[in-house]
C-alpha cells in the first residue's frame, strides 16, 4: 500500500485526454504529477484486442475529420508514427440494403426512403426548435413516421448510428469529411504510448515510470481550499494541490466516485443533462467469406421490422484481406440488451440475420467478440451525446472546475465531443487552464510573502499558511460556441 504522498497534480484516468493533459503539464515544467488509472492499461476507450488472427479496435476505430483546411491533430500524430489506416467510403452502403429475403433494394426505393427520413428529421428539428408541442390526435402517427423495414433502417442510421449531430458538424467543417479506419497490429493505442514516451520513462514499449499507477480505482475525492485527498479502492490515499478528472460522462453520472463535499447543483444538473451513447461493434470470425467483396461492398445494411436490429455491417477485407471477419454495429437499447445476454445467444441471433441475407448454407461463425462498454464501470457507455436542442451552458458547466478539481475528457470538448481528437484537445485545454490557475496562485503567493516578510522577520515565529486563490466554486471562462445552427446534421457520408 502506498503511504500518503503529495503531488502538484493528480490526473485521474489514462485515456487520450488524461495522457494529453499530463503531457502538457510536463512540457510546461510541472513534472510533479501522478496518473491514477482504474484499469490495468492505458488507452481507456481506445482499445485493441487480438481477434481471429488480427488486431481489432473495440473502441474508437476511425480517425474522423481528415482532408480539410485544418489538420486533425490525431491524424498528424498517426502520420508521424506511421499508423496503418484505410480510407472508409460509406457512400455505397445505400446501394447495399438487404431485405429479409436476401434481396438488395433497388436504388430508387433506397433514395426515396432516404429523402423521407431526411424530411422527417428536418421536421422534427423544426418542431423542437420552435418548441411547439405537435398536436397529434389519439392513435394517429406523424405523417413521416418510418414504418417499413427500409425506412426504419435508414432512420436508425440517421439518428442512432454514431450520433445525431447538428450541422455544421465541427469535425467535418474544421478537419474535413474523410474518415480513416485504423488497421494496425499495434492498435490505435500505439499513439498514446508514443505520446506517453515524451514525458514518462519507458523501455521497450512499456511504461515503467512510477508516476503512472494502474489498477487504481479512485472512489473518493475530498476537496477543500487547501488541496485534495484522493482515496482509491485498494485503501491508498494520495494528496494533491489539484486534480484533473478525465472519467467519462457515464462514470460521472454513476456513483463510482464520491465527492466530499458533494459537487454543487449546477454541476450535477449539467452532468445529468448530457446523454450517454452506447455503441457496440460485434466481431465475427468465419472459416471463409460468403459475402460480396470489393470496396463498394464494404458496408451493408440489413432492413428488419425491428429498428436497429443488427442493421449496420462491415466486412474487414479492406483492412485485413483474408481475415474473414465481419463487424456488426448496434447501439443504445440494442447494445444494452445484447450486453445482458450470453455470446451464444447473440451468435444465434446474428447467424439468423446473416442467413436471411446470404442464405441457409453459410457457415456459422467460429468466434464472436462482444465488447461491453455499458457494463464496464470505468466507462458506463461509449461517448457523450449532447441533446440536439441544448445550449452551451450545459457543456460549459460540465467543463468548469469546482475548486481545485478540473474536468477533462471528450465530453468537455465544445466542438468535438464524442471523438478521439475531442478528448485529445480537451486534455490540452484543461491543462492550459490549470497552468494559468497555478501561475495566478504563485503570483499571489509571492505578493503575500513580500508583504509579510517584515512581519516575519519581526516575530521570527509566524508560519505562513498558503492563501488560496481558488474559490469554493469556480467556473472557467469558456468561450461561447454556436452549437446549434438550426440545420440537422445528416451523416451524408454513410447514406
Ligand atoms: C465503441 C466505440 C467506438 C468509438 N469510435 C470512435 C471513432 O471511430 N472515432 C473517434 O474519434 N472516436 C470514437 N469513439 C470515442 C473515443 O473513443 C472517445 O471519445 C475517447 O477515446 C475518449 O477519451 P477520454 O480520455 O475522454 O476518456 P477515456 O478513454 O474513457 O479515459 C478515461 C479513463 O479514466 C479511467 N477511469 C474511469 N473512472 C476512473 C476512476 N474512478 N479511477 C481511475 N480511473 C478511472 C478509465 O479507465 C479510462 O481509462 C468511440 C468510442 C467507443 C466506446
């Protein structure tokens, strides 16, 4: 057990935001830091696993936002370290929509359903914006409610797949509309090891620095004007002048971390207002390929009368030729349902779906991998999703420090929440805000000791207590951002 030690800054969580925050602190002369990570590895929601002879990404898989005017910082790091990626072209998915008898919908029908879904989405947004409760007579449906399997599939892709973002989608506007799938045996997480190498002691690809402590589940943060006491599940106690907390929005909504005194109401209310998206990629290994291949066939859609039922599919032949792996993505309610059942039950369901599309003769998958992001108590979901009708105040309040606790993570990024680059840039922002705070504190200390010096010399016995420039509740000055433009964000790239 560690005896109580005091650090200038404790960073809770070693995902991309925690690592980028620590790196900025170290680069600015604050090397007295400690990273406490609950799991046995760094990376958080960037996580690879060996499956079917290749490395698959259970969490973040794409570098989204490439090819625009500005350069995506994560793309820059990936290029610098030679991460292997493949361009993803979702645009053909609309030509590969299967019905339950295995027939592909003619492109005209797909285009009509797509237009209907877009019109319905725009109508819904207008209703929300004008804040008018739509008066629907008992039992009647909205004229544009999706009903048929193809309408339901397209509606799912538009609203539940990845996230329902509002336009302009900052990632695409700032960094470009291209997306690249990470297909590297070292995993997406390799980038985090390379970032950590800059400020932590590493050897042969392993982090050996004792400022990174794994398997340290933080359960309590006792905070006051003078500092913070951090207690972990294994009974260790750590002291710090400041804490940067990078746990996900799902964790903040759970009771994993107890704050003493409790967080103020404006903070907890903001945390509750942010939705948590659950996004699950199920990997399936087959003895051989039975699906059509080629780049225009990489993504395909299954139209079922149950919305979101194993709808979005991808083959991995572009990323790993000959791997014979399929990936199906489910979200939210379906993710939670599937997480609660056994792999055998899930396999039975996906095989029945695949036999609808490709016939009864296809072989059963030899292996299945179902990540459980919702039930992981260190994640409690996949990423944040701010309600379409939301205002800057919510994200500003989620991001704002409370006394000496600074908040970071993808959910604190006003422009890029939900993305790896959002987490990366949030870590940098938070550390810069903290460094400013520390400098202000230092200057105030210098002034105080300058004023007290003559008095000290006189008494010789006075002890200086550190004045505290951080008020009990303090919010960062966050620039306001136009989050809602009034136009609905349609992931054009997919359909
Ligand atoms: C399935 C899935 C698919 C995704 N796809 C993409 C994609 O294609 N492209 C993209 O850009 N983004 C994608 N994302 C989002 C992206 O992964 C995240 O936005 C980003 O990785 C979040 O980083 P973070 O540092 O904010 O949080 P995290 O990675 O969650 O890091 C927080 C860390 O805190 C630790 N922690 C939590 N509680 C405690 C505690 N009490 N004590 C100590 N440590 C604690 C956690 O273990 C974790 O390591 C995806 C995410 C998921 C789950």
